[in-house]
């Protein structure tokens, strides 16, 4: 099937279809594990003349299995280009360092993944790159934060762990009127729930470790682009001037696992989103739960925004039980649900964000982000939802 025809398929078909290998006709992508490739005089001359992705140079510069994965990601994100990286944070770092220089400014939502926040608030400041943190759900606040040297507006489709949803179209309109690049971390949603490039976002980042891989057994990241503000070859530029220099390529076996994960993304997320909605409604009516954050609930502050942007509301939710000690008792008493550090897998995983992922963020900043010690973050998996309700019910009863 030709590429143009693949682009016109519905999402599920784009995710499942993978062109057969030309040499073997294998319907499963082959794995090229080699770190080095043999040259001949013609290949060598092509490299000298400037060929890069067209030939296999060295594993850190690119690998055929990596390119297969990038092609699949382009299909499901609706992208014109994709660059795979060693992790989600590698994707974030390569993007920011590829776009920015000393003296530049970023407007970012207050609530982002802790390592992203720390990079913006601590590491990039060492290079004279400043960030203004605002509530990106408030367009006036974003507008007021923009400076003449603002180069990026950065937010998460569904914020970690507050589940905030920013209005994408108004942010894009505001940014593009000023030639500001819009960068969105889509990890909590995944391309199944939302495809921000279709809403005008310039660059979409994914921690493919999560829902793309889907089985808690692989680490990787992606940078996908569709932009009129950036050069068409921008991702190839940062492949060579940033990612290769930082040493952050994805491993071939990881790229293969992630390509396989893409093929089941729809069926996994369809089940997980449905169960998450059921759990959120259950927790909202539970006497021992103080508050629930899930974009699909009418009580969610940005429910109407989410409803306008997303056909599904995702497989992530957060609920509050009062304090960190009570939260720990709940998670320590789960039997079916898993007390763990990550998300997006087939098993339901939970954590206490304030005391785990965001532990190094000062408490006053966590509260500004809307993260309290009693918050429990849930990544809903593929278990039977009635069993999950019983498991959480038993754990809550032991607080």
C-alpha cells in the first residue's frame, strides 16, 4: 500500500498496517541490531557528498528499525516527520535544545511532568533560557506572559498529574500570530485519545514508554512535527546537530517493541478509557474520596474543553484521600492494582505524585501545580473493572 493511501485510512487501520519487508516479505518489521554498517566506495562517496538518512552510517546516527518505527508514528500522529529518541525525556531535551538558544524565553504550564519542570526551571536557566510558568487553560495568562523573545509555548494535552486540559486551538492561534512554536507533550493522552498536530500544534512529544509500548517493558520517545513555522527538515537537522551529539538515539530492539505496541494501541486504549471513566464515576461517589480529577467527569474544570477536543477522555485519573499517609495505606494494600513509578501498561499502576515523581519539587511549587500529598494517580489497565473497583474498595477501607 502506498504512503498516501495509508494516510487516508482510519486510525485503527493506520496503526495496524505495516508494509511488508521488501527482501523477506515479512509482515512483522524486521530487527536490524547492528551498530555498524559496511561501506563500499559508492556508499562512502554518498556520505562524503552529504547523504545521511539515505544510507546506514552508524547506529547512533540511525538504524533501519528506528526508521520503521518513525514511519509508524508519523502515520498515527498525522505527522510530516518523526524523530525517535532513547526516552520521553530525551525527546523533550532534544526538542528544547534544538529550538532554543541563549536569551530565549518559554511560556509553559505550571503543571508538567516533574523532570520537564526541573529542566525548565533549573537546567535551562544555566544557559540563560528563561521560563514563565502560567495556567495555560487561561488564555489571558498566557498572553500576558509572552515576551518579545518568547520562542515556545509548552503544555501537556492532559497534565500530569492534575489532569488539566488546555484549550489547544486558542493557544495555537495566540502563538502562531506571533510566530511562536507550540510544543505539546501528548503522553497522557496518546494518539488514540488526541492528535494535537491536527489542531495546529507544531511539535508533539510522546514518552512512547507509556501507552505506545503499552506493556511496561520498553523505554523510548518520539518527536513528531507538522508545522509551517519550522523548516521541513527541522527534525533531521536536530537529529544531527542535537540528538546525535547528545547520544540519545533509540535502541533497535526498543524501536521494534514500540512498533509492535502501536498495532494494539487502539484496542488497549478503548478498554482502558472505558474502565477509567467507570472508575472515575465510582470514586466520585465514594465516601472516603475527597475529590476526583478526570476529564470525562462533568465536575472537571475543563470538561467542556476536553469534550470539544477529545473523542475519548483517556486512561489516567487522579483522586485525593487527604494526606500522604492515607494515600500510602491505600496503595500498599492494593493487590490487583500495582504500586509503581510508571504508567500506560496493561496493568493498572498507581503512585503518589507529590511523594514520588514530584518529590524534588518544593512543596509550595507542588501546591501551585495543584499537587497535594494526598493525591493518588491511577493509570488504568486492562483488568476487569469490577475487580478493580473491589480492589480499590478494599484498600480504601484500610485507611
